[in-house]
């Protein structure tokens, strides 16, 4: 499963949106297990001003010292989940998205060792959890309706062991599943991708 996913992602031309002054990047960490890879997700801390309690990938705004958006994703993963950059094998970017705060977000898929120790930074995160990629293949996607930048949109969502996976994170996962694993009918079009 994993080898096929990597090959498909590397052959994919990710959608690029027009540049914006505010950019961010997230790391989409997948454990390097050929038959049973897992996706690493986080839950934002409750004391944060934005996105509190939401499921997300490690990531954040690009700093002036970041040489690329891939470097931003790696730096943020180090800060948020104590994932050393040298333990990440970057695979490919996924399509860019606009966050609800108008940040241009570039997701980077990266492979990490199965037994990699991770630790949630309490300043930013409540916890880290893993979801087998097989879960998304075996569990039907649910579509939810939201108002986004004045438009009504339909976005994918899943529930896993008490965590609600929705919004930008679910859109990134849907593209990963469609492009990397050939799963159809999970991705919807966001306003910025039209």
C-alpha cells in the first residue's frame, strides 16, 4: 500500500493557488509501514485563540528564516510534536488550500519511522493520535455543510475514536486518499479551488 501511495503522490501535479503574503505549511506524517501505515494527527490545545480543540496536522505560518514551505512544515513538526526533521522523508506536496483566516496552506506528505517517539508541545497541543490509513478506506466519508467565506460548502468528515476530523484537515486527507490510494468520492471542491 505504502509504495503505491508514494509513487502516485510523486507523479501527481499538486494544485497551486495564486501567491498570497501570508503562507503556511503543514506536515502530513505517515508511518513507514508497507501494509499498515498510519496517519499522525494532533488535537489543538483548548487555551489557544484559534482552532482550539480541533484535529489538525502539525504546521503553521512560514517564518522569514524558512528556506521553503517544506522547511516550514518540518520546523513546525519539530516544535509541535518533537519530530526530528532528519527522521522525515518528504514525499510530495498536496494541493494548496486557503484557511478560514486566509492563509495559503501547502500540505507536505512525509514518511516517518513506525516507532518514532512523538511528544505533544503543551503550549500548542492537547494530544497526538494515529489513524490507520485502512480506517479511511473502510469507513464511508460523511459530508457536512458549512458557511465558508460567505459561501455554502460541502466538506468531508470522519469520526475516529472520539475525534472529529473535519475542515481543512479532512480536505487534505481526502486529497491524500484520492490521489495516493485511488479512493473516489471523498473529495469535494473548496471555493478557492474552483
